[in-house]
RNA sequence: CGGGGUGUAGCGCAGUCUGGUAGCGCACCACACUGGGGGUGUGGGGGUCAGAGGUUCGAAUCCUCUCAUCCCGACCA
């Protein structure tokens, strides 16, 4: 492609409202433009990368045996009423009316449509298992779209849905999709991890998220340093360290005044103790609007996802207001402690292992020192202690092998074993080999296609711009001329090379603009094209072309005669 | 939806406090010089100062409302 016949629109400065690096670089490199909040136009440069991502996904999905379909983005409300999600989904579902005042929604996902399709089309167990996928535009009316296409309202997603007679069969396809996702993200050239995940609101059993590792990721992932274990921090369990908690010491329980010391930091500083020797007591709403105390070690953080799964705790987790705490427990939140507290108390096992600890005294301005569970608490039972804290760096790995380190990731894929939630609601069934009707079992598998593009940038950039993995670069090679206008030999060589490069199948962007070479370098580095050759009088006099990889620090010279094989070898067509 | 910003030329901003000719840099157009890392000069084009209402002789500037947008919290590919 010649730049003169393409559309290049780079910005020297990032627009002020772009915060994250991928958003800034996508705007500056002329990949996208914002139309409205969470809505983006893909410009020619960005679209080339988007299409490459799609194609890799499509190829690998096809290889896995999945079959491509394309469903409408607008869906009738009736299907959503059948699954009961019309009422459950909330304002994120963009609802609309047609001219006859019939209700529709813009699809945020396609479980209903595909299940409806399958119940009409699939009659026999002999047609199973089957896995349909599409690459299609979704709309989710996010409360706060942000970070450019990373969290847009309209976005492109690859969604696949598999149908089975049995859970065993589903598990097989699930494994195939797991492997396919590994292949896809490997081919995309991204550093990623498959992690165990919460099944969340979609429901179902097994679930894995695929995360692209990047500093700016919104999710925290816990890894074992010894095994393959990886899990979203929201989900990662924390193992009990001891079989029995530390035994009490001789020191007596002591009540001390801690005037105006409310937070853990304040109390620690005031009493000169470490946060790990203090217990914090959080009051949340339980089932039936009772209050429940969650007790954690002072240096640990509550894991809300784990806590709200406990039978007594309301889901979603909700903290009690100060007034209710004051009215029902007799003091302000800053002085609550588990000793003689008049409500259900759930103790995190790390807190239950403490001895001689500090805790609130349930009296404004007072704490206890030297508290011990077995000695000072009636009915304390270590075995009933619960796991409600966030795993932290250095904790033992949940699978028992090695310890945990934590990295940040961007969720780009998610696979679920759905079960029969939708097939049951929509009565999707087939006849089995016993001639009996059987409800289908489903799996679903998503990849955020547009998000992959942003995530790839978050993982691959420097101060000059994007550094594309070759598989998804908009162009593979930059052909730049120094002062072509004034040099016939440069111009002739560029035309010759451009033609020969095209014959190799390498996708080159030939910058034939009459601009200073510095400008050309800046533009091509910003766009992130992985390979670059420069043709100049200076080089040609020595019979050389200059080559530089986008991530290289030094350029190298290559004899003119060898440049095409050299490039073929570098770019591996 | 709560909290905090921001809306002035395509982009980045000043001007607003203290009302009085609409500005700067980049980009764009023309010409000339220049030519291996965002060069120089000369001359240009482009704005309903987010919108509406109000105060005033006079409003980008003061007041009221509306809209848009970004950042921090709960959701998700």
C-alpha cells in the first residue's frame, strides 16, 4: 500500500480525554475516532488490525470444529422474556421499539437467539455435539464506558455456543475450546494466562478467563510460582496455615482508651502494633436484614466475592450503615470488635490464628489488647472459621505448590460450562437414542475482539508508539525513502523494491509522501509497524539498504541484492 | 447512580478571578528555501467561545438551567 493511496491520520499530541496508553495510541496512530461515549469508528489503519485479529480467531475456531453463523444484533423481547432475562438484565440492556411498538433489544449476548435457533433446527442426538460461533457487534449500555475500545458500549465479540446431550460431552468441547483459546492468543503474539474464574451472573459450573498480562489491567490474577495454578484474585481461596491456632499466652486481656482512633492505620500507630496483630471487624448486611460481623486480620483485605457466597451473607454484599451499627451494636464502626458482639460473627481463618491481638471493644474510643480467642471468647471454634480475605503476594498457593505472586491482566476471553439454564428455559431438546426427549446441555465461549486490539497495545508499546506483534500489525513492513523527490536512484530503487516486496506477499506500507524523513520515522514508529527498510542515496552508494526492527535499538545495513531474501527470512512468509 | 473535573479553530491550550476588537502552538492551504529524526521564512483559510435563558450600554468572562465529556467507586468480552 502506498501512503498516498491510503488514509493516514496521525496526531502529534494525544487528545486530552484519553487516559490509558492504548486509547491514546489508537487515537494518535489514526486507528479509531470517537463518535459518542463508548462508540468508535474504526479507521482504515485500525480496521486492518481488527480484521487480522478476527481472521486468526476465525481460523482457529474453524479448526476446532466450530461452525460460523451470523445472528441479528437486534433481538425480540419475547426470547428474553422466555429466559426471564428481560427483567433480570437491567439497564445495561438497550431496549427499543419498532414502528408497531413491539419491544426489542440490541443484543449484549446471544444465548437466547442461538438456543432458539437450535431448538428449531436440531432434532436428533445424531446432530450433536455442535458448536456455533459468530463474530459480531454487541451493545452493552455500560454505566461508564471508558478506556477507548477497551470498555466501549458497542464492541465486537466472538461468541460461541456449544450444545450437548451430556455434561461429559460438554466437558470435552470445553477442553477443546480451552486449547483453541490457547492457540488463538499464542498466534496473536500476546503474553496471556488462563485463569480459574468466578462464574458470575451467567451461571454454570466450570469457567476460565483468559487474561492478557499488562500493568494497566483491571483484574488481579494470582499465580503459583511452582505450578500452573492461576486464578482471579476474586476467586482464589486461601488455605488454612495451621491445624490449630496459636495458643494463648500469659498476658491478660486489657482494655485501653484509644480516643479518636478509628482506622486500622490510626490504631496501629497509636498502639505501636503491626497491622497483622490487630483484628478488623466489618459489619455487613446478612440474609433477612440482620447484621453480620466479618472479622479479618488488620493487614488483610475483604474479598467481597467470597464473602457474599457465604450462606448467611446477603448477595450482593452490602455494608451496614453507620446508623444501624450504632443502633444495634452500641458503638461506631471504628470501635467494633468480636468480643461480646451481639450478632453473627464470621472469622477469617487468618484472623482466627492470631494470639494476643488487638480488637475493638464495642465502646467508642476503646480497644482491647492481648485478646485470645480460646481464652476470651465463648464458643470459639477454629474449625468454623471461614475464607473471606483476598489472597496476597507470598501466600501459599491454593493448590499447595509454591507461593503466590500477583500480576494484573486484561480479560479478553471467558469460557463457561453453562449447563441447561437457557436450554431448559427455552425448552431446547432432542430425542436421544432411547427415543426420549432430553434437554440440551450448553457451553459458551467469548472473546472480546475489539478489546484484544487495545490489550495488545497495552502490552506492547514504548515512548515512540505501538510495537505490534507481527501477526496483527496493520502492515508488516515500512518502506521509507530519504528525499525521494530529489533522487532518481532512490525513487527507482523504491519502486523496484516495492514491486518485489509485493510479489513476496509481505504487506508493506510504502511511504511516498514528500515529507522530511524524521516525520516519516515518527509516523511509522507511532503506528508500530514491526519492520522497516530505508532507501537513501547514502546507502545506495555503498549498495546497501538499511533495516531496523521496531523493537531494535540499532539499524543494520543489508546489500541491495540480499534485501528481499533477508526480509522473507525476517518476516517468515 | 454518587463524588470530582472539563467544554474556546481538526488537535493541544491561554484568555474567565477583575465584562470592553477572538488569541497562541501544532495541523491545514500557497510560495520559497531546506532535506537521515516532528526544519525555516513569507502570506493565507478556519471559531454561534457546548446550548438555552437571564443581568448589563456591552458577556467566552457574572447568574440560572440543560447537554456533552473525562476521571474515581459497583458490572463485564
